[in-house]
């Protein structure tokens, strides 16, 4: 006998289980729908928490903040510092909902669709427009703007050489000087003929775009309630590249002047 062979061979055939295979229960579609609903709800909750507590993404639709921010720039708007009570400082770049007078008298809607749009930022939901400007005046500050010179804060000329595109081509000495065309095209004068000095009230801000002469800001619609602030511009994460043909200076040729 070959010692590598088993000493005995089994003749038993494999046992077949006598248990019946239960057919898959009906309701697979319901389970799928339930899972999808749960996924959507969890995603929305996370989206709302992140946007309300931490940050949200925004893009720049106009040239009002040039040269600091360009059209179609994408940036993150940080909100956590506001929730933690960090005070707003002069020079901060803020994203905010503009005063109702700038939007033709229409304030933030209480329609549930608009509220959900503000909370989630989803593109298929209605969203109120938001502005982005630089903080120039804080509560208690006296503001004066002189054409071709610049902005005076409490009697001192503000050094803005590092960020403005050009000096303002208008004067602002009293509340009656504040006014212009709103986003809806209507003429607005928020303080009428009031000749009082421009002093920023408590809880308000004086906001201006870096592109002084192409910006609908506080010199048009007045003071901004701090409660309308969405957050601080924090991180520029995308900018469109100029892929056009570069332009080189042309030097005069011999015989030209």
C-alpha cells in the first residue's frame, strides 16, 4: 500500500442542505428611496452647518474691488471669527447683504425657498445678491471724502495707496451728499437734505470698494448694519488666467520721435 494514500476511502456524497432559500423580500425600492432621502438630509444638514459656522465660497461678479479682486475671482468667506466675537477692523474686506434701499426697498425674503437658499447656497434655489467691500469707517468715525485727494477719517487723510485703483472723483462732506443710482437703476438719497456731518452710528459701518469710481457702496447707499455682514474675505483660491497675446512696449525706431 502506498503510504501517501489514505487508508480508507469515503463513499458518502456531499450533503445537501434541506433548508429552503427564502426569496428576497419585496420593498427594495422603498429601502433605496429611504436611503437616498437620509443621504440628502444628512448632506443638507452638513452643508448648512459648514456654511453657517465656518465658511462659504463666493465669486466676484464686478470690478468694484479692483485691483485687489478681479472679475470672476473665487474666494472663501470665513465666518468663524464673527461667531467668536472678533471685532471688525478698518481695512477688513467683508461680504454682506446690501441695505434694502440699494435693492429697490426689498429686504431679505422670509420665503422658505430664499431662507434655504441663503443657508445652503444651492444654485437651483433663489439667493439674494451679496456685495463685497472694504471697511473704511467704524462706529463713531467722522467721514469726509475730497475729490482727487482721498478719504479723511476723524480729520486725518487715510493712506490707501496700497489698494485703491484711483482717487475718488467726488466729494462727500455731509449726509446730504450721499446718494446716486442703486442696483435697480433708481435714484436714491438715503438721508435727504440732512446737512449733518457724516458720523458712523453705533452698530453700523462705512463700506467702500477699492475701485472708488466704479463702486456702489456707502457713498451711494449710506451706512451698513453690522447684522447684514456674512463674513470676511479670507482666501482667494481661483483667478482666471489671461491667456491672450502679451503686449510689449514699442520703442521708437531710428528717425521716429
